[in-house]
C-alpha cells in the first residue's frame, strides 16, 4: 500500500479520481497537479479540475451525473454537489459483438450428474410452500433434520447436504391469473426442477389461491418418488402435516444419498452474478475481477446470468453494443422501458437507487452504480435476455430481468437454473442462497479484515496494488470450480440459505 498512489485514475478523460485511502486536506496528488480540499473518505471521488455547475461528471469515461454547483479542483464530489441527470444513450447495437474464442481444453469440476443428465453442485431435499400459510409446517419439517440440532437425523446420509424449507409471503390475496401468479408459479417451478434438489415436497394449506394442483399443471411437474405434494387441511391439521412431511422426507433420504461426484465440463456451470452493499471500490476491484472470471467461464462453455435491471440503468448501452443481434438488444431495452413505467406508476424514480450504504461507500448516483455493476459481466457477447425466473437455456452471458434487491434477484436466477451465485460486496452483505452455494467477494481489504468470517475472497488486493484484475479473475474462476465441486462457502458454514428465498411479488395484495 505504501508504494501505491493514494488515488486511482480510471480513464484519462475522467474529471474525477477515486480515493484509495482517506485523503486529508492539503494532500498533493502527484500527476494530477492539484491539492485535496477538505476530507475525502476512501472510495469517494475527488475533482481533478474545475467543474462548472451543470457540467457532466465523468467516471469510467461515462456520464455519472451533473454538478449542482461549481466544483473546484481537489474538492470532494458527492451528494452535496452531484445529482442524477438523464441523457441520450448511444446504443450502437451489436457493434461491439465479437466471436467467442472457446478454450480447446474445457475446465472441469466435480459435479453430481442426475439420471436425466442435469448436473448439480449440491444435493438437497427441498420443501416448498404454495402459500405463506403453510410456512410454519414446512419449517418444522426441515428443522427435524437440522444437523446442528439433531445430528443423528442425517448421520446415515453423508451425501445429502441437508433438508431446506423455502417459504415465502405470497400465494393468496392475489388474482388467480395474470402476471403476479405467473411469476410466483414460474419461480416455484424453477426450484422444483432445480438440479440441486434430489427430491422435493410441496406443502399447501388447502384453500389458497395458488393451489398446488395449479402449480403442478402450469409448470409441467409430475408427482412421484421425487416429488410429493399435500395440504394441511386435508391431512388433518398442523401436527399431522408435520408428521407426514417428516415421514415422506425419511422415505426419500436413502435414494437421495446414492450420489457421487464425477468430473464434468465447466459448461454445466450456470452462475448468477450479484452485487450488494456496493461501494466506490466495487467497480474497480471485485466487479471487474468477477467479469474476468465470467470471461473465462464463457470461454469454457459455461453460462453467467447478469441481473438487477435497476442497477444497469443508465449503462444499458454498454450491453446493447455486445448483443449478438438487434432482437436481443430490443429485449433488453424493452425491460428498461417496463421498469421506467413500473416505477412511475408506483410513484417512484429509477434514481431512488443507490442506498444509504452505497452512498456512504462513495456511490452517488444510479448511473455511477450501474456502470460499476455492469463490470461483473466481463467482455463477451450478450446472447439472450430472460424475464424473471424463466429457464435459462442459452450458453454464454445472458441477462435476466430482476429487481435490484439481492434476495429477490438471486431467487429469480436460481429459479432460472443458476447452480452457483457469486456475490460482490463493499459494505459487507451477509447472504446465502440454498440450494445453490453463494461465494462472496470483498471489494476492499478493510472489509476483509473486519468481516472475514463472511467473505470468501478479498478483491481488495487489486486496490492495494498486489494483484491485477486478471490475476484475481483467475482466482475467482478457480474458486468457482472448487465451490461447484463441493467446497463449502462461508455462508453455507453459517447456515444461510433458507430465509433468502424471496420470489418477486408483483401487483396488488387484495
């Protein structure tokens, strides 16, 4: 750290630089020919020249907003003098798309191959609910098999990663048809079909709008040895429903335990990309390093899912340039227009993002946040765009339309088939996502030192000048393969995953 400059210049055309550490007033920034005015926190922006009121502020050589007052060289640039401002994007559709150069020797990981050819990274028995009213029963069934409470319950089944109940707050007080119900059922169906579940129960109450029979028929599910459904009312109440669920799980454990890992191509890896609790370093370290790992994954035939539509807003032109066709670009822009309408009719604005924590970490506008978030996607072509929880069938980099709220977004990705989540954070998000493991990447070394129990890799080494983005990208890619092979993540060791199942609730609650 002592040999590295106290600031980071991202692009020669930028009129701000980023503080690598806390900058004190009077600090001379060598090479920028200016002196810092006042205190600038780490990860925050410093003006490198005078910026007039109304003038665009540029980071990554992209507009991140306009100055609300005259800013002198050396001043802290943040919420007190910078605001969101819409601008005309140059979409340059498909002009940046390039043929993908695939690695002639695909990487491998130790996966679990199901009888139908799907490949799993974990081996769970799951319990889904049709409605919030059956959540207590589902959790009671899963609790019976908790290794930290009753280790004897799964002692004979070492190849079963656990029994998890994924409950939610919807399923009734909603229309029986329409988009809200379609999204909920699509999400439940995606989890029911997920390769990381060896077997599944779906538990309902009985009188809810989201009838189990409707979920099964709508999603093309088939009851049998690996899928059982029932409801509380027909079973005779809570106690009998819990007992029935425990008995059904006990009957599925022996078969679920009959798995073994074997080498499989990295093309079977589908990774959901997430960032939460972002800071001013996210777009400089963890996100571009994850992008470098994504480029490697795509070259080895795998799939990466970029999401969080409100957090690419203002930077979507960087993705349309990489779209493989105008049709893919149009699908992405259609989702952007949907979000503009959605926020308007709910009396919100797209620039309500960033959060208080994002701002404390140095991010001022949604434009700035989006540009850093898009860095997670790497540099390969955008091959398709999916709606929330749709099954992802394309190989390569794809986009899924989701909210920016991490649990909701990742739930959609897993429903779409993600068998691994990689989550970058600068403020210290604590997160897990059963049945898919979640790797967490720290953007800075201060976070790593403070919250190492929750972080899997420290990308702060990039900020500290110890590793390049590409070197860290290689480390992340290797860690992804190890995690997919069964190596436990920090969040898995802490027991995260069940409470983070949060399907996107659309429409009125009636």
